C-alpha cells in the first residue's frame, strides 16, 4: 500500500496578542515548515486552511492566506471542526493524496483569537454550544468540561488534586518549550489559591488552557514525493474520527469522551497497533480533566485509573507513556485552528529525535488526540517512523 | 400613491426562550407557548415512537415530521452540574449560576439549577424536577428544583 508521509512541520510561537495580521501569522508557521521540508511553493499542489471562523474577521481566509504564502493558482479551501480543525485538515490532505489527486499538500492551521475584542470573544463563547437549546442558559466551555470533571469524580473518586497533577506536569514542560505562551512554573499553592474563585466548579483557573494567537503548518506528501524530498519522513499510520451530539441532553457518557474512544479505536485498527505500542502522545488538554479522560479513552489507563497514571508520573517524559511533554494546550495556549497542527508537529519532531530538551527516548510510534468543542468532534492520528 | 403594504407575519416566538435567546424562528415555536402555560414539553414521533428532548420538528430516525408533544413530568436524576463564576455577555446579572443535566430515563434535559438550592444540597444522583419559570426580563425558561 502507498503510504502518506509528513515531510515538514512548523509553528509560530503561541502568543497573547500577535502583532500582525492573520496572513502574517500564518506565514510564521508556513516558513518554518517550508524550511523544514526544504521545498519551494511550486512543489505544493494544494493547500488546506484550518481555523474556527467565529474569530475571523476575514471571510473565507483560505484565499488571502494562499495568496500571501505564494500558493496560488493551486487549489485552496477551508476546513473547520473548531479546536480539531487542523487534524481534520490532515485527514483531508491524506485523502486527497491517497486518491491520487495531489502529491504534496500543505495543511495550514491558524487562529488570531485577539482579532476580536474580549467582549466580542465572550459573546461568541456563549454560542459555542447548541445555540437553540443550551446557550440561552448562559453556557461556557469550562462549565461543560466541569460537568465531565464532576461526573468523573463522582464515578471514580478522582480529586481536584489529581487534576492539579496534570497542570504541574504541563508547567514542567511548558517551561522548556520556547513556543509556549505560559512558561512560568506552577505550584499546588497557586492552583489552590483560595483568593481565586473557581471558573466553573470544580474547575479552577489553572485547570484551563489560555487563549492564544498562533499558526501551525504540516506538509504532507505521497510516498514517492516524501522519499524524494525528505530524509526522515514520518508516516501517517492511522486516522480515526468521530462526532457526538452537541447537546448534552443527547449524550450518554459523562466520564469520558465517546469521540475519543471511537476515533482511537479506528486509528489503532488502521495502524495495526494498540495503546501499549504508543511511545509518545499529544492529547487535547484544553482542561486538566480532558487529559485525564484522554488517558482512559485512549487505553493508556483503564476507566477511572487515569489518576494512578499521573500519580505515578507515568505520563512524564521518563514514564511508561509520555503525554504532552511539550507543555500541552495548558502551557502552550490554544489557538483553536492551529492546535492540532502544533500537536502533530510535536510528535513528528519526537519521532525524528529532534524535540530538544523535551525529547522522549527513541520513540517509534506516536499518537495525536485532538478534540473539537466539548467532545463534539474527535480526531486520533497515529504516526510512525516506519 | 403607495399602497399600504401588509407586513408579513413572522412567527418569532422562540426569541422569548432563555435569558438571552440566539434563535427567533423554529418549527417548534410552540415549545415557548407551552412554557408560558407552565409546561415543559418534548416531542414524540407518531410514526416510530422516538422520544426527543429538546423537541424536534423532524424525526431523522424514520424521516417523518408527524410529531406530537408530551410533557416532561416527574423527576429526573441529576447527572452532573457546574456552577459558573464567569458567564457570556448578557448573563452577567445572573451570576453565579449552575448548569446541569437531568436524566429522565427515556430522555435527558439540559438546563439550570434553581438558585435557591444551597450548594451543599446538590450531588450527583439526587432526584430533581423541571419547573417552567418567567425571568425578570419577561423571558421564559425552566429550572431544576428539588423533588
Ligand atoms: Zn420517527
């Protein structure tokens, strides 16, 4: 079977208030990926631009971004699945290459969350859920994940301290990642500071990732082109994707994310591997509880035993299954459309042995878990050195 | 002479649902009238019997749009809840408030918990009821109260 490989990865620094326009922000991730791939614009046959449109003032951003990156007249279009947009973009790129339509496809994820005022942002946040049946109650993203946290705590005895351990791990590696927005150390005392009210009980400020501006870029190629262009292509081994009802009332699981379980199953099956074969993983830790559930939904721990995994530091760099050793969304920040690409970049660098101070020892197979909305969309991607 | 143009009637009753409504027009606008009458209603497909809350105008299971209303009655079990300290624009005056899910067995209901219930009386699994209310801004909604 013809394989599809990743030949270049890049991302901008994730920052608060990027001092430039969206096309300039997109350029930063693109430049790094192009220099990594050592190819020129003409080598790219198509581009896929990924972001969450509620933050964009520009209508149909794919056009202006393709223009700025010198990717016209090749086809370009926009892909959206909120926070999982760029891993959806990767799947589309894979499909186009497998179909034989194109040989080299650029997946560009970006988000300039500061493009709109924080009041506008707050207003849009309220519409992140089912606007007909949930938003009229005044819902916010953290409160939804908080309901999952409370259900997980009630079912398995998980505690706020267990969740705090995940933030401590994120901060440990965030300090090493020069592209992360939050690079300060974090202590238990800070996390449990009684002066800070919870954001949405039981989640506190440090349980939540921060908004950021950023871009990411992944260059995907057919096996033939990947071998021609790249010394160390990383191969796409498994792709899984799933969706779940937006409305909480239509769901039946509140201690985990069905989309992650389902997408994970598909990705493992396609790759012919299991959770025990994964050497390094990036999971969508928009909230600490999200990482806890990811451990369990991906099979790194049994349901309810995620707390033992983090408690024993098994998801640290030296552990059984290193997770988010780049600081995760909690430290890096979460520029919606750029996040999946940033996760993919991290795993590609890990598999190439180029992750610097965050490098895990000799990984063969890596996994990316990228979730859109509150478990609304789920993408699991498995990458391998061979 | 300009002829007196008759303004087309728009059935936008749905804009009365919730503290801030983001939807004005829906085929299930009657939901709002029922709320005004003190009833929280879901729908049941007459053809295949599938029960829906929130109500739907169309049944994707059997592609029938012949649905009937049923009232949410009795008690549901509290599935989970979270109290918000920060809210979106338009909800500032309501803060803090708790959102929650009740499980009625055949269906679940998403909504808010009655503010009069002290935090210490809330825990997953308790029985609660869904009660229609009129909000201070004359909007219509419902809250979960203790059974
Ligand atoms: Zn039906």
